[in-house]
C-alpha cells in the first residue's frame, strides 16, 4: 500500500474514532515525525481529508479537525436529502437485474439482523445503499454523496457505542425496497429520507444514548444499521 494511502487511512480512522479530537490542530511537521515519513504523504492525506469534510485548512492558520457532533447531524440531514433523490431516480430507472441484486442483499440484511451480526449487517447495508445510488444513474448525485465519505466513517464509529434499533432499520429498508419494486418514485424518496433522518436522530439527536457496555459485550454488541 502506498505510504500516502497508509497515512490517509490512519488519520481518517483516528478522526472517526475520536482519537483526534474536534478542532485539534494538525501540524504537518509533527505528523511527519510521528509517522516517520516526509511531509509529502502528510500533505496528500490532509488534502483528501479536507475534500471529505473531516479537516479544514486555511492559509496561514493551519489545519485542524473539522468534525463535531453538531456538524455530523447537519451532514446526516444533507445525506438524507441526497439519497432521497437517489431513491426517487432509482425507482424510475432501476433495471430488473438490479432489483434482483437488491433483493439478495435484503436477504443478507434480514439474516444479519436476526443473528445480530454487526459486520455482516454493516457490509450488506453499505452495498444496499450503493446499489440504489448506482441505479439512480446520475454522476452529479453520485459525486455529491461520495463527498460525504467523512460522515459515513464517523457514523460507523458512532454506531459501535450507541443503542440502536436494527429491527426498525430493517423495516425501513423493506419499505424502500417495496417502493423501488413498485417504481413508485415519491414513495421511494419519502421512505429513504425518513430512514436516514431517523438514523441521524438516533445517532446525533439530543436523546441519543450510548449502549450499556456490559450488555453490549454480553450480546456481542447491538448491530449497527447505517442510514
């Protein structure tokens, strides 16, 4: 793996996990010394992270971690709007073979929800949303959603400590699929927006509550269902 990619992933994961706190300053020289690399891969990694909304850089002021809980809430609402549009377009354009693939992913989601398999659930969920975005067939929309990559990473880290409702998320995925299969564009958009907005409130709303640590360990943790 190229050095720049290694540095990028380590910084990305540190921000997503909260090891680099909100508004923490990021010195290229200090990071270079810490990672044991030149400043070139550090610069490249910080540029990518800035494009993903995870850091901010201003001339003569430096670079710092941009993530804060209130920003994640805002980013989630933006995602709800974008993916709502994606679901609307997908309902109008989705091909039979993509519906079949989506149905297969739905089976994986059901099995993972029943088994409380966090890893399988997160993986299937990512592919579920990615396939709907692909079916929307709009390059501008795709680029806009990919620009929220930082939000996705932070959300995944957040899910590991939050009390979630996987069965509710499964029902929401079912409603989205039903609207897509019926080629009902307004219903697909509404179902997708409601699903992601509810997930955002669960993770970042005022009533968001962390899962009890002992209970999470005993049950292999509550499975995450990404919006």
